C-alpha cells in the first residue's frame, strides 16, 4: 500500500449535521463521507476511505476550475464553497442538514441539502452522484422518477430529489448553470413541496437556529471564535434521539501512516463523552448534558452486567469488529474497521465515568428534574463494582489489546466513583451512606498514591507498581485525587514534559504496545499538559502552547485525534470530540475574564 499523502492537509474536511445525521465535505465542495441515515450507518458516501477508487461521493465539477474557497457560515454548521474558472465564471455550493424548531419540536431529518447557484458568468458544470452501499459496494438498482433518482443496494434506499435536469445528473452530462439548483439527498420518501422554496426556507431557518444556539453560549473572553466552532462541532456529535455522544464521525482514518491503528469511532465512549459534557456544560449548553445523563442512566440501571467502556448510539446494539473488504482505506491505508473490539474489553474507569456524569443531576439546579435518593441507590451497585475492580488489571484508557495492568487512571476513576457517591449522599442527607463511601474512597486514594508513585522515575507511573510514564496521570488533580501543587504531581508533570515530549507534542506513552512504538501524539494529551502547566502557575508557557495547538486545526477549525510531531500533519478520526472538548476546556482556563476586559482592556 502506498503511504504517500498528496500535498496539503489531507484532513481539511468540514462536518455538517443536525444531531441525527452528519457528512464531511472537502475544500472543493465534494461530499466524501456520509453515514446514512444515522451516525453509525453504512456510508452511502465513502470516498474518504475508498483509496484511489472514484466512488462514494457527490460533487460539482466546474469546467476549467482554477480556484476553490470553502468555509463555514459564521456561527453555523453550514458550509459554503465558491468555485471559479479562468474565464471569470463562478458558482457557489451551500451544504447543510436541516435543523430548526417545527411544530414545537426539533426538525432534523436525515437529509442533506445542496444548493448550487451561479454567482458570475455562465459556469458549465457536471453534477456527479455516486453512492455506495454495504461499506463500499456498488448500488444495485437505480430508478428515475419525475423529479428524483432512487439508488438501492443496501438496507436503506437513497433518494435524490432535485429541481435540476435529472437526465444531466443521471448521465453526468455537462450543462450551463443559469439558475440555482437544489439537490436533496435522503430517505426514499416523496417530496411534495416546491424544492427551491423549501431549500431557501430550510437554509434560513437552519442558519437562524445555529445563530440562536451560539448566542446562548457562555463563551470565554478570549478564543471566542475557536470555542464557538468547537462547541458547534461537539453538538454535531450528539445523537439527540438517545443522548449518545460519539467519539468521531469517521472510522479507520489511521493514527499514523503505514500502521494497523485504524479504529471505528462512531460510538459512545463513556470516558470521552464526559469530557464533552463538561465542555458544553461550562458553556451553558445544558440540554446536551440532560440528554446524555438520560443515556447513561439507562445504561446504569442494568446493574446485572459489567459496564462496557463503549456503547452504540442505541446502547443494546452489538459492536463486533469486522473488516470492510470493499474499502481500501484512507489513501489506501487500511484496514477499514466496522465495530470496535474495545466494547469487549475490561476498562474499569467506566464506573467512574458514569457516576461522574450522573452526579450532575444532584448538583445542577438548572435541570428540570434533579437526582434523588432512588437514583442514588441505583448508582450504588456501580460504586460497589468500582470498589471491587479498582486494583484489578484492565486494558486501560488507551485500550491495549495485548496486555492488562492496574492502570493509575482506571484506579483513580474507581476512586472517583466512591468519592462522588459520598458527596451525593451528603447532599441528600444520607449520613450513613456518605460515611460508607467516604471510607472506601479514602482507602483507595491512599493505596493508589502509594503504589503509583515510582521513586526511580520520580513520578507517578501510568500503572501501579510499574515504571512507565503515561500522560493520563495529568488528569489526577482535575479528578481530585491530589492537588496540582502537590510535590508528587509537580515532579510528574516535569518528567512528562521531558520524557514524553516529541518536537513539542506530548505522547500518550512511548513504550511498545500491540502495534509497536507510537509515532503520533494524541492531541488531547497536549491539552491536559497545557492545563497542568496553568495549574502550576506556568500560564505564559501554557498560553504559548495553546496558541500553537490552535494553529494546527484544519482549514475549517477542526481537530482530529492525532498529530505527527515532526510533520505537523493531522491523523486519526475526525472531528475528534476529545480534541474539540480540549479547545473549550483549555480556553476557559487560560482566558482572561470579561471583567478584566473592562478594567484592563489592553
């Protein structure tokens, strides 16, 4: 397989969506990824992972095109692309998925609207719609109606409704664009309203929805544009129907070139989702938090089964991992995986993640329904599991496939489960249960700190009774296990900054794992390190690193999972919620306050 990637950032992609469906567009206005009808479905547009095959996309080809400009409409999830040719002809493509209030509820159908308008001269274009089914396979049937094309071949039929000339589109025939044309891609349902009128109305109402949503955010004084883009992106990763928050909208974009590190991230990791909730909650976007709490509460009530680290957007669905043979992979860098083996792993931090998320119900007075004693007692069996498994080996936060250890982060999250149950019990006036959980928490805390501290390293190790560094221990002060100014953490942070840094980027770890030595840096670790520097009083250094990290975002302001330290190229699935939540959380830590802007404006 070829490992060379064309010049430019190959992950310059934008996400459009409406909390039910989402698609990725590239800088030339091509839709290269769309799982239809929901986040974890078969991608009808799969060009992103098709290698060199020209399949699985929808685009508009302008004859003689020489320039492309693509950007989000400010404070929205709408993308506009302008294409120009050498003769001065130009067109504009507006891509969006509808989202707005209708009949006193949110209207968000699994549809993509593409509005193609001439803006100068008479552009001569070709519209190409080439869907795939069953993860890269061909469509097996196509029917042409009065104003629609219908493609079949998978579990769901794709319908293209348009006010353009169907014959031109069906046969990919060039034609002059003399008036706006709309393409509506979605379920095989009749579209009875006027296409052009509907498209203009839906575009306006979708734009207004996002503008209003952004207006309600409590953004920090500094980094406002970056935080707003991150917040919108995080919202787009929320499957609103169940409350699940996926880790990313893609599968199998590799962590590095020439590696087998390709994973399917279109599912809800309890660990990742908590960071998203924390970020959105800090911005005042409480509805997403409410929906997620409902999602994890449904999981938590099934106390008979051990918690899994990752669930589907509809929790009972299995996530068995398999290879998709008809997709060659991102620039040929396969394999393309569907499902995720991590669902079968033991990752004991899941107990703390659920209780940490559910604890918001007991402390956030903005919620219409607060947590009560009944919910607390439903959470206690999870605490008992956490206490039981805290000092037992697991796959850890990085999901090792070939080894298990007693990971410091996992043990700490089990402590978090006990500690937060104690705090909830105090709030509910349950003195006996508070003492019970406080006793278990303190015993765990002492054992973790004693066994994780490695005198030879002069640092807290990634696993107890071990001697390897791991960036996940940077979270210990934030989780409350020890203060940031504790000498043990100060020395740990210094050691991580020296030993895990590669060209200024913090690696998760640098030891061999199931696939060799990691080549790329996990971006969220950079945010954790920056946050730790700020907590240690090294704020100028933290701000400089944060500014550099923001400069690494792609052309649309998004971050993926990984970055190559020496080349600066983004790798891994996109948009990565861990990374986008890091933008929000770190910006709030480093930003000056609004009050400072008035008292010290310069």
